[in-house]
């Protein structure tokens, strides 16, 4: 992959900068949008991925994990259980000291969470990028200050991306330079599922038909739908991969035909997908799912798996509108859609349509388009600041 960008004469190159990301998601939690983008950014920038702080540690410091020689994951470890104000003070000191020690001078700040602005607004980046991946204020246990800080982040940001089209429609009037970037895919990685025969040990003995899901199981997951469908068709088997967070595991539906296999690495996913007959996106229709754009939708399709999803807006349009997936919000609809899929012996025509639809979708293209917009934002800010300096001397 060519990581270089064309630089116009007189233009400041962002390739001379560091990239500092503030994330609400931990790097080793679930491999998704941040990891896809920042492994690519590290081909160009010295990149620092800063997670939310952990409190009650042995001493206050940054725990550093170099993913490669240009990408470092930094976990702030705070010695005491601080108040909110004390935490912000400690974080400011940690950041200032780290930037000084590691010569972080010319840098771009990238935010996934506006909460980080509370302890990073003293920094002086070349530009600020806000990648609004989700409407975090609608998620369970969202901090009360989130909306206030996001408003401030919109005011400070030079460039804003959104994680989907519905989120773009919600936020488009909040910023002058905002661009939608829906979920992309690594097609080659997931297309491997079409040819894998060997099954992972914990899935191999589960009977067919298998209907699978991978992702975070939290307040967005429609547990009632899973319970009703599994009860309605006890001869079907439902495989759930992923961590269970923010909800009580005791409330999960438990039946002999529901299999919770735990979290799996990104590398392992194609092997599990290969053994499924249908992939599902059983998200509840609530405030936390109103503006999401599930990355798993194109990944399932790239793996060649028929998909049944609830009516999530960014799944309905474009995937259902292009007759690539089935939509079902209630158990009878889901069962009917699955019976139809399982009864079809040939999927070649559908697969050709899927491949044609996905042919221009990739994280490489998303990353490059973002890089070009960042380059433009740096140039515009440089020219604006240069003009101000000239006017000052006149």
C-alpha cells in the first residue's frame, strides 16, 4: 500500500507530524474502526493511541505498549482514586510530561470521545479531528458532561468525520467541515471464510443450521428476539461471539441451542464465520442503536454469509434497499426469513451482487480519503495563520 500523499508546492505536509488519538475504547477490546484506521495511520505518522485512565494503580504513569515501531498504545495509570477534577489535573500533567520527554511537538489530535477534552484542551495541535464514531450520549452509563464537552469539541475541531450516514444527518449542522465515513471492510480477510473447511474446536460439535453473531453483547443487543427465535426453532443453533458488557450476564437467554463462546480475536473471525449458515445482527431498536452503523454488516457479506438484521437505519439503507440482506424485527419474521434462506440451494447470483456492491468498499480507501481531508485542513489552517501574521505586521 502506498502511504504517501501528493504534496503541492508550498503546502505543509502532515507526514512530518505525530498523531495523538484519545479513545474511549481500549485497543485490545474489540478490533473495529479505530484499529483499522490507526494501523494504517502508523504507516505515515508516529502514532500515540491514548486510552481512558485506570485508577487505583501502584503508581501514576503511562503504561506503553508498542504495537509496532510507529504505533504506541498508552494507558494512563493513576495511583489514587481521584475525584473528577483531580483526575483531569493528573492527566494534564501526564500528557505534558510525556510530550516533553518524547519530543511530541508537531502533532494532530484525533478524538473518539469528547470526554478526553477535559484533560487535553491545554494541548496545542496543528489541527483537531473528531471521528464521531457513535452517538455516545445515548449509550448506557454515558457521562453527564458528554454533551457539553462534545459541543466544545465541535467548536474546536478543524475536521469532523461520522461513523455512518444517519449520524451525519444528525450532526451535519454542528460543523462546517463534516464528512460521513460509514463502516468499511477488509474484504480479503473476511472472504477467506468462503474457503475455510476446518472448524474451531468450540464450534465444531455444534449442529447445523447455525446462525451466528459476533460483536459486543450490551444494551444494544435484542435479548428478547434471541430468546423467542431460539424457543420457536429449538432445532436451530445460535452462536454468540464477543464480550458481555454493561448488562447482567444472568439476564441472557439460556437454552441448549444458544452457545456463548466468548470473545474471539479479529484473526479468528473468518474461521467461525465459515461454519455459519446465516449471520445475524439482532440489535434492539432503542436510543443506543438509533445512529449506529454496524461494521459487521459488510464483513458478514464479504464472508459470503446471508444476513438477517433488525431494522437499523444504516443497515436498511443501503443493504436491505439493495436486496443484499433480510430485515426482521420480530421472531416470526426472523424465522420466516431464515427458513427462506435455508431453503435456497444456490446463492451464486446473490453472491455476485454482493461482490459487485462491495468492490469499492475498503478501509484502505476510507483511510486515504481521510488523509486527504486532513492534509487539506492542515494547509487551510497554515494559510489562515500565515495571513493573520502578515496582517499583524502591516
